[in-house]
C-alpha cells in the first residue's frame, strides 16, 4: 500500500481488482479468457478454467513513492499482500472462484505549521471484499457470471490541531459491513483455428452502504450513526475486448466508467456531502509467448507490457485528480508449463488538474504465483 494524501477523500484510492499478470498488461482483463490464469475482473471468465485443474493465485508487491508540491519533497515505501484467489470447475460448463481482494486504500500522514501551532493529518485503512463467484457457459459463444462479495473494512481520518494553549483532536471513522454484487458476460468468437476474439462486459450494482460512522472531537460528544442514509457505492460499468493468436499473442483493451457523481459520501466535519467526479479509466496490454513447443525455456516465457490513463472519482476543491501509468513483466512457467511465477514492474504518476497540487510518482515491483495443478485427475492402473 502506497501513501498518498489523495486517499483522504471518499473511501480512498480505488483498486482495480487485477491479478499480478494483469497488472503487467495495464490491468486489463474484462474481455480476456485464459485457462492458466485467474481473472477476477469479469466473473464470466471462470468457465475458461480447464476441467481437471484447480488454480490458486496470490500476489505481493513493494512500492516506492515520491511526492512533490512546489519546493516541498518527500518519499515513502510500502507493500504487502494484495489478494488471494482460487478458481475451479463445478461441473460441465460451470466455473467458480472465491477469494479475498482489496477495494480501496487509505494511507497518508502529513502536516504543516499554522499561526501559534501546527496541524497533522493521518489516515489509514481501506475496504476489502471476500467474494464467491460462479459462471455458466450455455453455448460456446457466450458465458455468464456473477460475483457476490462481503464488503468490509474501516477507514479512519484523524486531525490534530496543536495551538497555544489547547490541542484539538478530530477524527471520523467509517466501518463498513455490506454486500456487493457484480455481473459479467463474455462472447468468445473463433475466427479460425488459430485466431479468436472475446468481448466482455461487467456491471457492479450501486447501492447505499451499510455500516456505522463515528465522529469525535475534543470539544463535543462522540456521535455515532448508521451509514445507510449518508453513504453509497456507485453503479460501475466495464467493457473489454481481446484478440488471441495461436495461444501465443494476446492483445487486450478495457474501458471503465463508475458513476461516483451520483454516489454519496458524507463529511460530518463540514456537515455536507463530498463532491465527487465520475471515474473513467482506459487501459491496454499485450502478452507474447514466442513458441508453444520448443527446446528453449526462453520460448515459454510470457512477455507482457501495458499502460493506462485514469480520471479519478476524487475531487479536491475545483481540481480533479488524474493518473497514468506503464508496466511490463514476465511470466515464468514452472515444470508443468501451467503453474506460473509472474514478476512485473509498474510505474504510475498522479496529479491534480488544472492545479497540479501534489505530484506523485510510484514505482512498484509486483510478484504473483499461480498454481495450476491437476488436482481432479485420478491416475488409473492396468
């Protein structure tokens, strides 16, 4: 998790629900079907899993960050576990997945001097979801899927104002316990024996957020209230398209649109709702494997690169927040050629517009491991 002062707004910075290999491809996947990698971006993809295998995937990352605002400079480091996921078939044409994934991140610490004192702002926490999903492929050309997630987590924002002769402490906390639902569809189309395309679409239901909010300051009583009437999550739409050639080359593009302007996030310190922008994101990625059969190990390695551009839902005064990034990486197959070690490098830049505000540069090393083993294969003896 990287520190960013922009995470003090709303639920924090939003995670893209991308696996390690997808992050190397610009975090694309809505229109991708892959029988050797888990794809949590679109539940309709779960039917791409082989009938005899069970996939397990987890990822960790390490991120260095640099911040610039005028003549002020700072840096930080962070990282940790990103997600854990599993995928398998339940029966003919029915796939399933379960896992634990992040939704948002909040992590910042900064302060400044004021007349007769100083102030400090600290934030931490974020939202996660424990999900279970199922997909059904009634025909070769269509797959339908749905995820049901238990959304939970806590977001804490703390302000300390130290002046002579008193010190004021203010904080607000939201604790979320709710259900989140996402539906997806994919249309895989074979052009010929070596070429195919897949179009995918997703929809995540927007609804009031269930949980409890708590507000405290030094000079007033603590106030606790239910979140249902004051907070909500947006309707989210996604579309993706991928092209695959000979199971060696994959080109993918994604687009996302989250309707945060219609969502609610109450700020009890100002007794008003935070103003938010609709979130828009465009991404593209490529994966290339030189050969399907070869005597050289290097011909089995997956070579990946990608990029993205995003307009965040976060709004700072009259300024929007924008972000772009590029990534590259490798997938190193293990002895079975199905279990894969993924290593990638991801650079991103975040800034305000039209006022650049704090300019952030982040460099992340991402490592993920996908175990893809034939757990359901029974050996027969003559």
